[in-house]
C-alpha cells in the first residue's frame, strides 16, 4: 500500500502546560476547527460525568477536571496531518509528559496569560530540553483579568532561560481582548464576537489602530504603539538564520518577503535558536487557527529532526536509524494502557513499514512479537489499520512481551533505540483488595497498572508481607486505585502514605569478607575485598571491578555486583534502599572446586552489611519544591507555616494579583497540607509541588524514623 501522507506533511506534536493553563480546551478547539468534531465540550461541563471532552474521557479526569492520561488524536490542517498528544499538567502525572515528549517531534507550550510560567511549565520545559524537542509558545487566556502578554514573555526568558520571539502582539486584554497583530504579515486579526464560528477580520496596520479598535487601557495602547519595534526585532532575529538573506537586507535596506521571514523562522525553531510566541484565548475561540498555522509553518516534520539514535547494551550511542520507509522497520513502545480489548501498546514508528501479521523482534527483552490487530487512535476510539509507516504513531493490540521503553524492529536488522528515563517514586502506601475474596483479581489488576505506568513501583514488605505501591504523589496513588475500580471492576484500600526514605554512607570503608562453609560433600568458598566510597547526591550506585591477576575469576565478578545490588535495597539503618555510593572490588580469592557464582554473591552481601555499619550511615529524605500561590493578605501566614514544616524559602514571585511562595520542604511535612493551606487563606490559596532532591534527615527526625521501622506493622 503506498504512503497516503508524505513524511514532509506530518507533524507529531504535544500540547504541554501547567494544570489549568488551557491545554485540553485548546485541543478541543483544534479538533473543532480541523473538522474532527462538530461540537465543542468544555471541561467545566463534564463534572456530571454525562459528557466528556475528547481527550479527557476517563471518569477520574471528568471528576477532577484535569488531564491524567495523555491521549492521541489526529487531524488535517492545510493539507498537513497533525498527530496531537494532549498531556497532563499535574506534577503527579509528569511520566505522561516524559514519554510523550520522547516520541514527539515538536511541542506547543501553553501558558496562562495571568499566571505566566508556573512550576509544571518549568518541569515540562526541562523535559523538552532533555529530548531536544522544538517548541512554540502560546500565551492563552488573554481575556482573563490580570492577563499580561509582556510579563509572560519576560517570564519565559528569565524562568526558562529561553529566547522568546513574539510573532504576534495582542490587541487589547481582559474583557477588551479583540485579537492580535500578526508581525510576520503585519496585519491586524480582529474578532467581532466570542462565538466558536466567528471569523476574524484582517485589517491593515495604521497609526491610529488603537483608536480604531477602541483600545483604551494605557498598557495595551503602549504595546500597539511599539509595533515597528517588535517587527524590526522579529526580522533581525529571523535573518540571523540566513546569511544571504541578512546580507541582502543590509545592502538594499528593504524588508525581506514574508516567505523569506517564514523560512528563517522555521529554521530557528528547528534548531531551537529561539522560541516563537503567539497569543489568544482558546475558550473565547480566538487564536487557535493561528496556532494551527504556526504548527504547519514552523513545527518540524519527522524528516526535519535528528535521526533516532541506536544504542548498545549499556545505553551508549552506536549509530542511528534514518526516518524513512526504505529503512528496516524500527519503533519505540512509549505507552501501554488497559483497554476494553486488552492491552494497547502505543508505538512511534521511526523507520520502515509495519504490517498486520508481521513478526517482529523485541530487542530490549530478546522476545518475538506477532503483530495482530493494529489501530490508529482518536482518544478512546480506534480505527483498524493494515500498516504503519515511518513517522506514524499507532497502537498495537494485546502484545504479550512489550512494555514501555522497549524497541520493536525487523529481526533481520536488530537495533535497540534510545530508552526513556523515568523518575523514581517518592511516596508509598500499603494496598489490598477491599474484599478478601478478590485479592487475586486485585493483584492481577495492580500488576497491569504498574506495567502501564513506569513511575509506579510494586513490592512486598519483607517483614509483614504487605503489598507496597510506590508513586509520585498522593493523587497519583489515589487515581491508580480508582482506575482499578473503573477499568477492572475491583476495589482496593490503601494505608497511610509513607515517605520513600533512602540511606547512604558518609565516609569511605574498606571491607574484607570470607565466606567459608564445609558440609559433608563439596564446600563453599569466596573471599572479597571491597572498597565502599560515598558519591555525590543523586549519583545512585556504581560498581567497579579493579581486581588484578584473576584473584576473582572473571565469571564471578557479575555475581559480586548482583549481590551488592540486591543487598543495597535493604539498608542497615531502617531497611531503606542505600544510594549514592561506589563499590570497588579490588581483591579476593577463590577455590577451584568450592567457589561458584552463588558463593561470591553471598560474600558480597555480607561485605555490604558490615561496611555500611562502619561508613557513618545517614538517612536521606525526599525534599519537594513547593509553590504556594496566595493573596497578599495571607502571605505572612503561608511563609510562617512553610517554616514550621522545616521549609526553606527560595523566592517570592508575582502571579498576577497574587504572590507565589517558592520553598524546599521535606515530603514528610507535606501530608495534609492542602487542608491547612485552605483553612489559613479562607480557601483562596493553592499549591503545587514536585520532587527536587534528597537531603540528610535531621538527627531527631532520623531517630524517630529508625525507631518506627523496628515496630511491627499494625
């Protein structure tokens, strides 16, 4: 079957933002204006569960009015196929943004015109930086009281370290937001109403444009008075991308054509030399079509971005796979969800062609998969397809061996694609089935949830036998259990949230251990000398083989590493995992008959236990970056409460008419915070938090944690 949409006409983009910035509203308008929907449903209309937006179709999303799970939709605009992934804005579901950005070619970053750059905006921006994803910015909600385009642009520059380049300037703001000036075309786009089917007028720019359009607010008039300045800055910055165009401009003094400017702007976006900024009000149906135009004009096609890297077993780049139908098939599985038809595995095809019935290799796990049903997704709806080509994002039904981050490829041309990086969970709860008879069903459902979400971890408490679920926050864990009710028809209960503490050492230790055991027959023998050294915070665990002369045979060295990896999960202080240390195996001995992999594993475990006791071990706690947004009347109370929670105030920032208090606060002090915050601010404040780093626990607090770890669970 020939390709229906040329690669150059595909745009794989994500919509990313802080919660409540208007991502889903923008996506709904995109689907309406591209003809994929005939009605518009707004988030505030969904809480009765009788209807839903296209991408927020889960019951949990409708109840809370937030996006929890990324959803894929596709549409056509000006002959280009746009695959859109609407992502969550809440920090507990950052995993959805992470894995979406990994497979997308570009992103539209939506900002609240009042709040500007908010915490999750920063997190998402850094994720996009990690994956080198080109972006355009869209300042939404210009109709809201307190909206300021210039303030938002300045925050993009200062808080994100970006180089914002406005290609639109708002005409008016708040209740008098009329449209925008297109600086590329130098035309005014003005809407007469907020109706979804309202069309805009295109007006020439005149000296009295502010008077002509009834713009009276001084700050709004000042922006319009500086249009030539904004246009000059736009042209000068764009021409930096093309020496010939810049030279022509300087020699003849004429403004370059619109086509030349657009070409230069596209090059700048693709290379991340600058970030284009647009404005509008999605809810009031102004500016969304222009965002679509920007996606078509400036966002990359799959052929415009770097070829996907291939890696070796240790994750080091060793080559690349070009995005082309002519290359051997390769794809990355970036998401697994549970559907009424079974597990749906979402893949991004990076090269080649995948057809129904084809047998492919999962090179990550060394398994083979037979491709059965293949579908193109439109949020919760699916359309069966027979093939997928380079650049496509599709879902495969009921793959048995493939999880998030795995590579699928042509078995004759095996490769492993760059994997994704996932954060470690910081909070845990004990979970069990509400009804004892459903425990087996509950465990099976829980396993499927963990498989679908790599930021969830599942383990069994070594002493109590309880099932422990770890995640990114209280909401994350609550939603997981609620989804099990709606998706698998099984209810669970969870205990009180627990902090995911860690342990580490603070001084180097050299440990010698000999494992020797003689039974009637063959004996057991292994001797190891291991040096343990503390590492910088966040470095994790590092193993080094520094043995000489075969003192520890090569075939037994992996057993030493395995023993250390297993034992470090059971710390000596309070049985929390041990992190941020290096283990150097530098000597040892063996017996030709009595030594084997198991004996060296046992010796390594024992050496670890002894060394940790001598290494001045300390307890580490997760510290969160908290941002509480409050009216000025309550600022002192909010700061005082942060201090009482062992918080360290980092900054105070303007958030429209409110003030944002930014602080580092230990996670253990943040449970139940929302209730206290609302009580002290008459319900007018809100907060967000995300994991920042691990810090040593104060001695008095550490003693309590260690003592509590020795008590049997209730």
